[in-house]
């Protein structure tokens, strides 16, 4: 009889998957910068459209930054599962000894770390370009740190639902953006509240609570969506 | 290798049927694979062989029927433990090299004891290609890499979808040798093929998926097949 | 109890559902007509004009029932989808997907009537009122479900995917409403009071209930009719369909 092999647990599979994704990202370093570039482009276009008006820019800076990050994030959703679905890797995840939801969670978090986190790192620079008042910057960063993982988790469900559709085009945006609304409202709204002298902590706490809930529920919904897409 | 009547078959399916858009794809079908056995699923293109394998692998839910693995109802745990599935799509990342791919897959699914990615590459004839990116391999070489992955899997039941595709005569012999070795050590294999030109030279059961989704299971040491 | 369960089970079979739907859709649609007429007549002629808004406010007798229906249908769609996902019942998939365009229609009516009413009362076609904004997002959710359903080739996978989206949507809907309300409150704008500044008088409410009942009846009738049509087209080529429609079995209905 075949001797029992080593069956990997949660931690080993997470390390294997994260390691693979980071290695893949390193092989295509150029692609990793694309969300960043898109966010920068959005900021530049907004500045051009608003007109050279620093006080006006300062008023809308936080909202524009949030939009840039959100739109760049929505565009990057396609890279979450599509390549794994196309080469047959995704199917094999269903046969792994760990729950599919766990693998999804690891994948989404690594994806967030490699697409959204760079944007957050660059956010202070973009904020400076838009003349964001300096006292709003910490709140903006906090809202981005809490909100972008939420966007990735919710976006994961949409990405999984559309992974088997060729050329989904505007469909991903149509599905994802309404679901993003609460995150955008509380994220950008927390900074807007602070700007008006109100307390931003309430909105940030709501984002945090949403993040905790999404960390559990979103991978489960995404796993169900993957199963439906692969059938 | 005779199966004692006490041990349940590695894989057993009863009344298995599947339809898509209300068109029957196959079934109702009864089949069984014991340790040390191979089951050959034959049929023309579009007869439902791949669908059958996907149902057995748990990717599709059958319209009716039950599947038992090792005597227990087939669930996620049983499949993860007992089933290794090789599909049309090899599940290899083009931007990683052969060793990196194998190491990842072992990290995800586990590794058969006493087997290492390095010697698996040698077994399939890819020694020397350790650091070659999968993107740079030919179709036949990619297929061999996929076989190396199956070889490393700790699962006893192999579900192989068209394993002979893209392989030259050398490759076909390789597949047969691997299946024979696997069966000798107590594993089992379910192989689909759309031609009678290649079959594992081991004691084989036969299922032929014919037209109108009919299926007939027969037993034959060598082909000729029984048509539906 | 057992016979009720058995009846539900039988309803899942396409020919039985066809018989059920063809009879009851007629009943409900016909029942809706008088109720609708009473509601409209009461709303237009019986109820006195409101002080500040004049006759413009009468449009709420379409606006409010539509708004309630838009939410109710989304919840119903999610419920059918959940049943379809768990128990894999094809009729529930058909019913869920039939709900979507109707719910979208109600949402659109809500938005249009709300917009007309807004123009009549404070002069703008759209002013980002939180409830209307939520309704607009609801419309996008509906369009998303419909879009996803039509983007996937296999009808059953498509219904399951769109159904999962509906379930996710219904879970997020309260959160979306809450966030949009919070967003509206940030600027402390006056929130819309449907009946103006007066206390709500009972005679103003009566037509509302008639209209609510009418829209529900009409919806059930239309849902059954649409589900029946979808069921027939999906089962086209089967013997029972040919028998029912009195034609020869002609193979797959081409779309």
C-alpha cells in the first residue's frame, strides 16, 4: 500500500500559496506597478478637469484619492482568479486538503498586499499633489488601510462570479461598484467628517467592523462563487 | 492483485447521471475501481468522458446517483485524501520553472513519502529542466511535468483525463509505466482516452460512453470493447 | 402538513408548474385590476389636495408602493435563489431570475415617480435624497443580477451565479442603505417627509393600501406568467410541451 504522505495543514498551504503568488509577482514586476500608475493617472486627470485651483483641490482631495484607489482596485480584480482559472490551477484548489475559503482568503490578502498596499504607501505623495490639508492625512491613511482590504474581499466575490466569462467588460464594474458603496461612503466620509470638525472615529470603527465580518464571510461567498463558475 | 471482499473499492459509483441544459451527457452509470486496478473510459469526442471525470473529481454535481470513495460517501475530505486529478489544463504556472511549480503543488496537496520533485522530474524525462520556465516547455514537456505532479501526489486514486494527449511514443510508454508502477504499489487509475491506440497494459475494466449518453461497463483484459 | 410539503415538491416538476402557473397567473392579474382601479380613483379623486404640495403629491400612491415592491421583490429573488442553491430546484432558479426584471421595473418606476414628485415639490429633478440614492443603487444591483445572468452561457450555472449575487446583494442592502443615510446626514439636509408637514390623516392612507395590494397581486400574476414562459422555453423539445401547446415536438427552440 502507498505510505501516507505528508498532508499539509492551513499554515503550510497558506505559505505555499503566498510564496507562489509573490514569486509570480516578482517574475512580472512591471505588472505589479499598474494599479499604482492608474491611481496616479486618475489623480492627474482630476486635477486637469478641476482646473488649477488649489483651494478647490484641497476640498475634494480625499474624495478623489479614495476614488482613484477604488477604481484602480476594481480594475485589478481581474487578475485575482483569472489566470488560475485559465491554466487549470483553480480546479486543483478544490482538491486541496484545506477549505477552499481558506485558500481564497490567502489569495485575496496577498493580492491586496501587492495591489492596494503600494497605493497606500504612495498616497501621501498623491495627497500632497492634491493639496490635502495635512491634518486629514492620518485619517485618510487609516480609512484606506481599513477600507481597501474590504474592497478586495468584496471584489473577490465579484471576480469569482465572473471568472469564467470571457471579456466581461463593464460587467465587473457594474457588479462591484454598488457593493463598494458603503466602503466608499464611510472611507471618504470619515475624512469629510473630520474636515467638518466631526468625529471620524465612528466611521472608521464601522469600516473595521465590516472588515472583521468580511474576513469571515467574503471568502465563503467567494468559494461558493468559484464552485459555481467552475461547474 | 485480487481485492479481498472486505475492503471497499477505492471508487464506486451507482446510478451516476449528468445532464447539461436538459440534454443527458452520460448515465445512469455504475462503475467501480479497486486498488491495483485501472478503469478505462472510452468514447468519442463529446461523449462525456471529461464530464464524467469532473463529476468523479467533485467539480460537478451529478444529476443523480452516488459516489463512494473508500466505502464512504465522497466529500471534500475524502477527495482531498484519495483523489489526484489530471485534467486537460495542466494547472502549471507559465512564469515559474518546473521545480517551483512542483514544490508549490506539493505544498498545496502534500507529497508522497520518499518521493522528491527532483527525482520525479528525472522519472518523466525532464532531468536537466529544473530551472526552465514552464512557458518555455513544449506541449509534450508540459504534459510530462503534469505527470510528474501526479507522481508526487500522495493520493491513491488517479483520475487522468486524456493522459496520452500531446505525447510521442516515448511519452505513451512513460504513462503506461507510471500507471503500472502506481497500480503495483496499491494505487488505482481511471483513464479516459478517445482512441483504442493507447491503453495501460494492466488488468483493466472498460467503460464505453456511446451515443445518447448510454454507458456500458464491461470487463476485459485487453480490448475489444463492448459498445452501448 | 405532509400534503402541503408534497404539493410544494410536485410544484417543482415543470409540467405541474406550467398548469399551476397558467391558471393562477390569470387569476391574480384579473384580481389586481379592480383593486388597482379603486386605488387610483381614490388617489386622484377622493383624497383632498394637500396644503403645500397641491395635487403633485398624489404621485406617491404609485411611488410608495413601487418602492416597497422594489425591496420586496429583491428579497424574494434572494430567497428563491437561496432555495435554488441549496436544493438545486430548477423552478426556483426560474422564479428567481423572473423576479429580476420586474423588480428592476418597480425600481425604475420608483425613481421616475420620485423624480417627478421632487420636481413638483422643490423644483429639481434629482437632489441626491438618501432614499432615492439608495433606490438608484438598488437599480444597479438589479441590472447587475440581470447582466450576470445573461453573460453566462449555461442557464443553470448562470442562474446560480446570479442568485448568489442576489443573496450577497440582499445581505449588503441594509448596509448600503445605512451608509447612504449616514452620507445624507453628513450635510444635515432636510429629509423628505412624504406627507408634508401635516400629521398623517387616515383618509390619506387608504388609497395607499389599495395600491400596495394591487401591486402585489399584479406582481404575483406577472411573475407566474413570466416564470411559465421561461419554463416552457427551457423545456422546449420535450414531449409534454408539445402536448400542452398542441404542436409537434420540434426540437430545441432557437433563441
